[in-house]
C-alpha cells in the first residue's frame, strides 16, 4: 500500500470511524453497519485499484430485506452494500451517479479530480453522512 493511501486510510480511521461509531455504526473498516430496530444502514469505503481515489457507498436492509438480493438471511454484521439493489454514493448529486474522492495520483501518475488533503476529505465525509446519508436512510426506514 502506498503512503498516499495509508495517509487517507489513517484519516478515515481517526476522523470518520469515531464519528460513525458515535452515531451507532459497528463493524470494521471498510464495511460498517447500524441496526436500528431491524432496519440496517450500510456504509462501505471502496478504494480504486489504480490508487489515488476512493468512493463511499451507502445502502440499507429494510426489515423485510426486500432491498437485499444476496444472502437475505445474513446477520446485520455480515450484510454489505454490494448485497443491496438500491445503493447511493456520497458526494454524488442527490446521491445518484458517481463520485470519487481524490487524494493522490493513480498508478499511472494521473489524478482523478482535484486531490484534497486526507483530513479535509474525512471531515467532508462526516458532513455528507449528516446532511445526505442520514436523511436518505431515514426516508427508507420510514418506507419499510
């Protein structure tokens, strides 16, 4: 793992993980979950194989697991964003579409977007969880 990715992961683990734990998330990086009376909020940090960027994927498992197409009977701790039919990406317009956080060069020495400081990205993610992900999860929890 290169030093740019190590710095980014360190920022996520020291800034985002404590915040996510404070609002009830469990699990281990990069896959976390929060079980609220059977509604399970899911979050995943996905790093690009080319390096230099990552995305934050969110989803949920409703009480009846209608949003889960793979391994519906899995315990909340074993659920993953990738098991869900409806997913969203933090930072994308209205959570729809694609968004990657850039923190360094790719393996081809190019940049995906405008690189930012890892601590600034981590703080931005916490804000996006509050402003975008939390309302999205609440909306879906109310539908189940």
